[in-house]
């Protein structure tokens, strides 16, 4: 059975890094992975392919009938890499690129191929119709949310929970991507409990991960024996083994403010 996962979170929180390293890990376990970047920046697969790949939106501008190899690129350890792309900044709806990409991938039959894991790296939150496509149109069966213990990251995560709840989606957990906030893991675990889910794994902040990205590689590829790579292996195993899903219950704004301010004095971020 194919595992189809949409990974959401605030912009800049580390979704792409998480998606790329998880995919690298699964590929090393002989699982066939398809990674779909749903962000106009088109940088999800850079560390898997070694550089940026052409986006579906840009390819369709010049070629109305592209072949499979014009849209799908084989990266590290056989991982299939796709970038939806989008319009130039300030022009059009960024989420529209996701809609176009999903329809085109369906047309060429990529979802009918023998795959073990399909991962969507989705920008921002699910308020925009375009970015809700993986979940709304059932391309993904489950959702994971990446967050740190920072105020804005958790606020965005709570908004994502609202969208998942509205769409009756299956939330399978929270990934804590640490930013070295005081009591960060406690905050994220309490947040998960509040919305009715669990933390499925924690990735601690590390210069080694950033160094790998500068070399257009995942830390799983560049430093496979590192403790950082092991954290991604542990997270990947937890995700595959997890069978607990829930329709999460978001906090309203007042409740969220009370929740976060209860940690003031424990944390220096607000």
C-alpha cells in the first residue's frame, strides 16, 4: 500500500529539508519515493537532485505536451523528483501551480507507477485552495505538520489544523524541528496534546544539516553516520510505523494566546 503524505508548515520552518531527508532515508530502505514540491520557490528537490530542476509550470509554457522525462527527474538513490512551480512573484495565484501540476502528473500516469511513498512538500497553510489540493483532492491520505516552538510557527500550525479539520483530513502527527527556543520540546508536545495528536519525531538544530544543504545534498547522503542522519532515520521509521490518525481540533485565537503565554518566563520567544 502506498504511503501518501502531505507535509505542511509555516514558510521557512524546514519542510523542504525534512521532506528531502525523509525521502533519502526511505530510499536507503529500498522504498521507491516520489517527492513533489508544491512551492513556487521550487527548491524542495534541490538537495536530492543536486541542483534545481525545471518546474511543471515553466515547462508547460514552452511545451504543451511534455513527456514524462520532461517533468520527472531521478535524484539521489532513485528518488523521483517533481517541482510544481508557480507564477512570478506578484503575478497570479501561487497555489494555481499545484493544481496544474497535479492534473498533469495524473495525465501522464505517474500515480499509477509502482511507488511506496509519495511526499508532498506544501507551502504555508491550507487556507489557499491551490495549496489544499493534495489533501482536498485525496492525492494525500495523511498530513504531518512541521513546527518549532516559536510563536509564529505554532500559530501557523494551528491555522493548518483548522484547514485539516475543515477538510476532514487525517492528521498523523507533529514534527518538532527545533530552533533552540527554551523548553521547545515541551511546548511542541503540549501543543500536540492540545490539538489531539502526538509528536512523531524531533530534529535538533545542527550546522551539519545546513552545511549539507550548501553542498546541495541531504545530511543523510553527505553524513550518513552522523547523529543528525540518525534522527531522520528514527523519524522516518516512526512515520511508517504510525497508524494513529485523528481529525485534529484547533484552538481558537484566544485559547492559543493563553496556551502560548503560559510559557512566558520559560521561553524567550514571543
